[in-house]
């Protein structure tokens, strides 16, 4: 052991050229700049982390698919009803959300997403033409944007918009962009504390399988001990959160998913301009944890309740807006039913600071 | 001739030294007390050696609601350092002044989740900082705007 | 006989490989003692900081004639003790709520909090700090100077200076 005692090279000095701290001197301070404002932050303490980039895989256990006969506009019916067991419904889920502007007074981010859905067990040579369509891969390619604009230190405006191309197209024969489905939501809300945020607004959505305009409620909350919380964007999703620690979380609740898939590949359907209106409710549990630093893994499992899987016809290229039957009771071209399987989803995520 | 050369060399050396000192002084503009946009904390930025560090000097909620004791760094990934008091904790570390109102090579620590991010500080005006914490590349990050606070001086040191 | 020789050679080679791959084959414990942290008054309640600038001299540190750069392969803090200056009117640990010891170096090495004491036992005049688990500090000893930074949370206003004395034991591994 060697002793190094008070060598001549040492310099023990306080680093302060100004004054020592009394913490109370920091209590009532003004901004150095006149007119400087405080703005509320989009972040709520304790919330599950936002995903910047994600790679996921989704799968469902077997379920039965009962497809109706196809009723053409002229009243003719073709293609028999058919029922089959779909042994596996699965596909990748990819996406990214990149901040474009990230300032105190404005947060704007843009995102891209790509989902695939493949069906196993359907086979080919089916008598029902829609059943035959399920030997193709259903794709969703979308772009989205979110703008968070704080009005002051408590109030904010939130806008979300997206455009999705849904169908059984391939990348070598992609659908026209005229078939893009547009969704949007605009909300006004308040952030009374760092642990609570609520907002109300209106949304244009395809979540229940067809176009609807519905009110939406946002509510994010964390309790004082940072153990329990709620993450709600009703009616799209609502979850209760249990925080084991800031790197491990459990969530339980429901989520509405839905798209309108254009039946593009088959020329019969193209001539008829038909779309599958898909809507489902997922009840499940989700476990999120940090693998390392900002790399998180989320694993979900639950029960999928099919809400709608009907085929609809476009009128002169326009969707029929039924407003839950209030504005139109036009029947669907095909009214189908799916039984309810279990679902599993795993995703590797790069999360946001 | 010899005199001219010596004078030139000396002048160049003086110019370089002046530039270095000026750079060093310019970097010191970061020093002071600043408030993040959420208003939940106040951070004093100071210099140790040639680097700049920011420590929390005020918290809006200084006490842990569960225990009633002053908050500590309970989310630190290093369990042995979870008793470090948050008030006084250096959440900004190792910033080096690079010129053009930019301080780089530093990190910012979020005590809410125990995560440390790469960070760059840009002074958009003498009373405003753009503090950008990011993961890997600056594009994957978030900017928070910090405002300088007026600090009332007390007794000066002996 | 041949088999035994072969086994001996294989064993010897493996041992050589192990030694050459290990993080520095020599180990020494250096003691940095009587490190004075001077907190200049007047001091107010809150965190106050004092630093100690230590110029690194590897030859002196290891008591060996080592000239190569980056000679230190790894280093860990084995103990850190802080004592209050003993004198008639000097303050004791009753005025200190917590202590945090850190290391800083100019250049790319990030600051490291290496030891902590919270709460402080006011009865003892010498306090052993709790060492951080992630304790690798070897890279600091390959630089020219180290700033040892001591943050002390002081309970009340004090008009005088406070001196604290640090004693640290550092285990150094080198080739």
C-alpha cells in the first residue's frame, strides 16, 4: 500500500465565485426575460413510454370464419356462403414516430406504420370468393401526424391525423392513393398537474370498421405514489396501469381496432368497388419492461371480440355513411361473422425520452 | 529581422491565448439558475474544471409524498446511489463549450425514471436555452426550453 | 511421460493466456490521505460544494518507473472516509445532512458519483461513505488531473469555513 499524503499538486478550493446556496433563495424567482411564459408539457408523469420505433408481431389462435354469399347491386346473389377454420391469423407490425418540432410551445411529430395480416388454413379453391381473398396478405400502410399545442401552462390543443392505405394489394401492384382512408381527431384539454391530463373532442374514425364521427375523451392519470394510473382515449382504448417500477409496467384494458380493407386484387371485387369493414375489440393484459435503457419490450395477450367483418360497397367511389344506422340502413353486400380467439402481440420498441 | 519575427510570433501567441480565454469566458454564459418548461425544478449551472454541470437547487415538490422525507434518487439504476438527495443532484453533466452558443458532449438525467440521455445545449438568447435530450442521434430526442431566472445575491464570500 | 509433458505445456499456455487476457496483471492499493475539502463560509443551509484538484502522477502512485500512457487498466475505490477537522471550535457532523463524493476530469470521461452518505451519523467524527456499485474509475487515473468533488448538504447557516478531510483507498491494476 502506498501513501499519498497532501501532495503539493493539490488545490482545495470552493468552486463558487458567487454565493453559497440557501435553498429558500430559489423559491420566489422571476424570469430574467420579460414576457417569458410557461407552457404545459405533453408529458404526464408515470405514463407508459411513447414509442419512437417499434417492431412487432401479432397472432391469433384459431377461429371460425363464416362468410355470407355475395349480394350484387342488381340483386343477384353469387358465391355460396362458406365457413372455414382459420388456423392462424398473424402478421408483422412496424412503425415509427419521429419528432419534427419539439419545443416547449409546439410539439409536432410524424409517423409511418406498416401492418400485415396473413390467414392460414383458408387454402385455395374456395367456393366463396371472399374466402379465396384470404389467401392474400392484407396490408395497411399509413402516415400519421400529431400536433400538441399548449395554450398556456394548463390548457392545450391536440390534433391527430392519419391516412391509411388498406387492402390486399402487393407492392408491385399497389392501390391508387384515391383509396386512402383519412382519420383525424381534435381535442381541447387541460393539464391541471404533472400527473393528470384530460381532453374532449371529436374524431373521424374507422375504429369500429366503418366511417364514423364520434366524440372522444382523453384522460391520463397517475396516482401520487406513481403506482397506479389510467391511460384512456375513449372509445378507442382504455387501460389501467400498474407501475411495478419505472422500467416495468402492467396494463389491463381494452382497445378498439378496425380498418376498411379494399378488395383490390380480385377484378370481380374491383368492378364492384368493395371493401371489408373490419372492427374488433381486444380485451387484454400487457406487460412492458425496459430491456436496456430505451429499448423496451411489450408483450400482450387477451381475447379478441369480433365486432364487424362485413363487406360494403362504395357508391360512386364514396363510402356509405350510416352513422350507426341513423342516416342510412343500406344493407351490407356480405354480412359475415368470426368467432373470438385469443390474441398475442409482442413488440420491441425504442421509446422516447 | 530577428526582432520582426519575434514580434510576429509573440503577437500570434497572444492572439491565440486571447481567443482561448474569450472562448472560455463565452462558455461561462451558461452559468446561472435556470428553470425547465414544466416549472417543477430549478437548476444551477456551474463549472468544474473545464466542464459545466447543472444541479437541482429547488423542487416544486421537495418531499416524497409516501415518506414525507426529502426526495432521493430512488429510480437510479445503481441501487447503491438511491439515497442521493435530489435537491443538490447534478442532472446535467460534462458539458463542454464548443463555440457558437453550443455546449455538447454532456448528458441529462431524468430522476423520474432513472434514465440518462445524451444532450446538447444551445443558447438561443442570453436568457433561453434549448436543452435537447436524445437517444443516439439528435433526431430521436426532445427539446425542452429553459429560461434563466433572476437570482438575488446574498452576502459575498470572504 | 510424453502425455504428462503435453498436459503441462497445455496448462502453462492456458495460464499464460489467462494472465495476458486479464485486466492488468499487477495490483496495488494506493492511499490518498489527508485530502482537504474546504467549504468557504459564510455557508447557508443546502448543498455546498468543495473540490480537490489532484494531479495524477502514475510513477508516484505506483512507486514504479512507468512511462507508458494509459498504464492503469482498471481502478476501484475500496474505501472512502470523510472526517471533520478536529479543533476547539470546529463543527461536527451534526451540521451535515448528507455527503456525495464524485470524480470529474477534463476531456471525455463523464463525471461519476462514487460514494454517498445519507443519512449521516452525527455521533462519529469520521464517516465511512457507502461506495457506488458501478465503481470502475481506472480511466480517471490515465488523465493528468482529477477533480474530487464533495457535495455536503448543510443543515443551517454557518458563518465560518468548514474543513473536511478525506481518506481514500484505491486499488489499481496495471501491466
